[in-house]
């Protein structure tokens, strides 16, 4: 890791106090709010179809719009965070998202609503890009795995809140009024960020002497970040295969009832969220991100093979255990990779590096659903799971050598 991060973050063994945890809580809430804003359209599809007469294809435009907005701006927000800090980036970005959701509340046609959701995604991306910098800046190396694991719970928590609140609220109040809920949450998160977030101290590359030196581009000096990004792209495919197709696999292939299948998928998401924290704690204890990442990659390949065998031999009674295990393992790499990216990039580049990390994963995730859907149609679930199991194996030789966190 760059020396500027090591010199500004609290030292290992020093009592942290409340401020780092308060900053983590604010960053977590900001990202949960952003996740809620961008996932809300997905839970409005049934009502959009019945209330406003939109086809599934038209409703799909609204679902995709926020994710497209995030991809367009993740690196830009990260670059801005490198220059002006996390507080203003997160606060102003969520303010933009809140105004965009307000526009969606007031709009009545498909095109304008989709554009407002596109802008909401652009604003919500600020919390993704700058939140990782907040963790690295306020936590020492022996606590960052835990802290980043907690931060990485934001996305599943946002999805869970949307899944619980949006459908019944939409049925009772209609599309326009239901958007008031994410509007209020995002507005509160923006206000809290602007008022209470304190940027961590900047390293000597940010301001050292009368003429600050320009931070060295880590992408030009080493292949480390390129390799971590590539590994993360390979590992995000099994994650989204499980999250996208678990429900339909349990119902259509394994013969489960929709209610029971939905319950299993919901539990698996919660287990996965806490699994990120566990793996982060382990990485803190062993003083390495890459060692646990290798173990996660190997385990991801194994659990996909287990799912393939479960489908092949029609072991429907074991399907729930397989989905829970697969959900927990395939998401466990996220916190490790994000921590390693932020630590390796340094304070002068961590925002842009985390933005690039997010962008690569979102693009890979967007391509996963249609491609694997075609694959399932051609070779079945067992074949698709087995082919997906190859990708984590491909990632293993690409994972950089271990770096002890104590030396970062």
C-alpha cells in the first residue's frame, strides 16, 4: 500500500475511539440509501405493468436506468473524492440522487421517469466511490477487513429494505407516492453526510510543503490493481449467477414452491452479508487480503460444482443448503478486493481505483444475466453451474502475492 495511507490512518494497536465507527455508520447508511434508490424500480415492475400499462420491456428500462447511471459516473466521483474529499462527494451526490427521485415522483411519462432514475443512479454512485476511502482513511490495517466487510453489507441491506417496503407500499399507495419513501431516506442520508462526515487526514502526497507533489499513478507503476480488478470481474460472475437464477432454479428445476424458494433466497442473502464481515475479520487476523481471497476463489469454484451436482442428481432436499453456501461464498470476495484496492491505490488514487473496481463489476454483472440465461437454455442449470465454476479457477493464478497488512 502507498505510504500516504499508512501514515495517515490510525496505527494498529491504537485505541480507535468512536469517530471511525461513526464515519463507518454514516458511510454505510449513505450507501444503503443509494442502494435503496437504485433498486426501487425493480420492485415496481408488477405495478408499472398493471397501473400504467407498461410492457415488461418498458418497465425494464426503468430498472436498468439507475445502474447505467452508476456505471457512467463511478470513476468520476472517485476522481472528485481524491481531490476534494469524501464529505462533499457523498453529500452532494446523494443530494443529486434525492432531487432526481423527486423528479421521478412528479413525472408521468416513461421517458422522463427513466431519465430521472438515470440521474438518481449517477448521484447514488458517489457513496460507492467515496465510501471506501472513508474506511481506509479512518481504520488501521488490522481493522480494515472488518470495517470494509460491514460497509459491503450496504448493497444487500438496501435490496432487502426495498424488497420488504416497496411492494406492499406500492400496492397501497401507487407508484408516485411510493417513491416518497426512497426520497426521504436519500435526503436524510445526504443531510447527515454533509453535516457529520469528517474527511480522514490526507497523506503527504495531498499536501506536503509549499508545492504539493502529484500522486503517482499506481496503474502505471504496478500490475497489482489491474490484477485485482480482473480477479473481481471473474469472481462476480458466480455471485450474480446465484443471485439471479437461484429462485428460478429452485422453482422450475427443483420443484420448490415459490414462497419456500423465496424464503431460502432471502435467508441466503443475509448469510452472505454476514459472511463478508467474517472473511474481513479473518483477513485482519492473518494480516493479508490476498491469502483469504485465494481461499474464497477456490471455495466459489467448489460450491458451483456442488450446485451442478445437486441439479444433475436431482437432490432437491439439498438445494437449500447449496444455495445458502453458494450465496455466502460467492459474495465473500467483495470486501477483500475493495480493501486491497483502496490500500494499494493510496489516498491520492483510491477514489478512482474504487470507482474503476465498481465499474468493472457492474459491467460484468450486467452481462452475466443474459449470457448465462442463454447458457442455461443450451446446457441446462447443471451445465451452466459447472461452466461458471471454471471462472474462479482461472482467477487463482491472477491473484497477486500475499502482502502482510502490517507492512502496508
